[in-house]
C-alpha cells in the first residue's frame, strides 16, 4: 500500500470523506483575495518508557487526530483547526478562514492530482515492532550493559520513545500528498561516583525506523559512550577562560551550526530583515571552503521527510557554497512573498500549528584535512569534542553553548579533559574564522529537536572537525 493509500484509509475513509468533498471545502474558502489554501490531516500514536534504578518508573501512550485549515491572502493568514475530522467541522472552519478575503469570489478548484514524494524510510509502526515485555527488556539490557562497563556507575536512567504518524495534505490547486512517518529513540544517562565526586554522561540515538535497530551492538555503543563521558569528567579540570583557538568535533557539535547559523538562513527571518544574513545572497559570508546544506532527503534520518508539511517533496538545498551565500530555506508563503523558489522546508509541529520555514538535516560538508592534523596544529587551545545545550539570538547571531566533553590542547596534544567550558561567540563571525576543515564529516546519532516560536520538530545536524581561529570566547573557572 502506498503512502497516499495508507493516509486516505487512515484519515479520510473512516470519516466518509473523499476528494470531491475536500473540493467542496475549498470551494467554500476561495475568494478573489485568497492566494493559497490547504488542509492538513494528521493521525499520530506515540509512546514513551523510562527506567530508573532498575524499575520502569513511567510510561505514556497518546493518540492525536485532527485537521488544520489554512487560507493565505498576501501576508495575511487565516487558520483554524479541529480534532473532529468531519464534513461539518471542515465546513465550519472553511467559513471562518474565508473571512480573510472578500466575500463572493469564484469558487472553482483545480482537478485533483496525486504527488509522490520520496521513499526515504519504510512505513513501519515502531510501537508495534516490539511487545511491552520486550520494550522493558531493552531498557533493562541498556542498564545492565552500562553497569557492567564500570563499577563506578551508581545510577542509570534509560528511556525509549516512538511515534507513528500519518499525514495527508490537500491543497486548493488540486495537489494531494501524504506521508507515513515512523520515529524512535533510545537514550541513556549515567552517574558515576569516585571518592565522593559524582559526574554524569549521556548518549543515545534514533531515526525513522522500528525498534529492531537497537540491537546488542547499538546498545553497547550507547552505554559505552555515556559511561566514558561520565568517567572522563571525573578527572577533568576546570576549563580555562578567555578568547582562544577552538577545535570543534565532528557530528553532534553541528548543533552550533544549526542554532547560530541555520536559523538565520530561514526565509521568514530574512523576509522580515531580522536575520544577520538578510540581503546578503551572493556575498561572501563564510571562509572559503565552507559549504552548508540543508538536506531533507537522507535515508532514515531523524530530520528527513518524504514531503514537507505543505505536501512538497523535500530536497537538498545549498545555503552557503565555498563561503558564498546562495539562498534561504523556504515554505510556500515566504517563497511567494520573496519571489524565490520553494525548498520543501514548510514544517509544523502538528495539525494545530501553522507551517513555517524550518530546517531538516543541516550540515557542513567535509574538507580534506585529517582531524588529528587539525588538533596537531594547535599551539594552545580547546578541543570541544561534544556539546550539551545552548542559546542563540537569531537577530544578532550571538550564542552560548556548553561543552559536554572538552580537552585542553598544548603543542598539538590533548593534555587533559576540562569541564565547565562554555563557548561564547557570534555565528556569522565564526563562519568567517574557519581555518581548517576535517575530512571526517559525520551526522549526529539522531537526537535533535528544534524549537521555534513554540513549535518543536525533529531535526538532524552534522559537520566535520573544524578549527576556529579567534572569535570564540571560552567561559570557564580555570586559569
């Protein structure tokens, strides 16, 4: 069964809806002043399990179904949503959204045409891929594995979560598209203790597949990474403070790229002139060799989508090429108002939210320098191998990020681990200070969630090892 057939059977058939009835709804909405209208149907089932001290402490299960109805006229948007999928509810919402334009316009609609997206992941249901006892056993295995790796492990917290989502998009131009989106994630946090000192470490990952992905090798990998990070921090010294050369590790440290630079490349911020990158297409905004792309078409990745939430196929969009700004991420509204091409980046948290330009998998492409050569080039500086959380001001590009794993480097050697390091800088400025790009580009393990205007969506990040010359201030308590 195709994604379209699955979506129609899940979202339309139970409520006695078909394309002819959807066209009636559009006929109610359309006036001369309506530029665009769509219906976004969504069905989702999700669950979450957590284990602490060897006991499953919590479990949750949730089902959501609903439809969002949108009409756009110029820069104005009328939006209504309902958890009642019925012709009566659709008609009521259509009448409400029509108020955005003048009454009495034409009410014809285009012929229906199905649009096929990508096939980046299988339409599997992760929740049904293991029974409840097997899910608990997976969490218990993760805990046992972590405790077996080091006797200093005193506490283990593990969590398992998944979602099965079906979406169906109908547009006033006759466009019909659908997607069946699986998602699952396994995470672990450990606390180690030695001589009264406690430190923690965490790891995990996931993507658009079923629970079978988390085999013994993956469980061991997550457990080892969490334990190693915690043990490393037991012996870490306070991080030094001041402006210095910094090397960023590959993979998850790309979250800095996502937050400090990626958001500034989203179309709405640039249309409104509030981004540091506004009006700079064609200009040099980064060091030569820096190429940044947003790619929603990577197989099984957390940030990938067969279609975006406006029914457009996702794509690989080059944002910065060899340091030159090439374009922005666009949804239909901002692409039309900016007279720029769509990029398949219209995303929303759920049927109860409006779509907006959002990232999918945002990454910096790799260079040609081995990572060990980059570290060897540092006289004195910091190697931030892994990141924690952070904050960014999109308008200015200023950011603050914490390093979950970091090392002090002298004469090209990792001298000792440090803790408490925060990186403070300006995203657009940091891009111009990249002096070495590693050949080890890696994607994150599948843990990213992005927040914007109160909406959260899954995303991916990635980058190679990078050397940043100046422009980054390390906040710490050491000397």
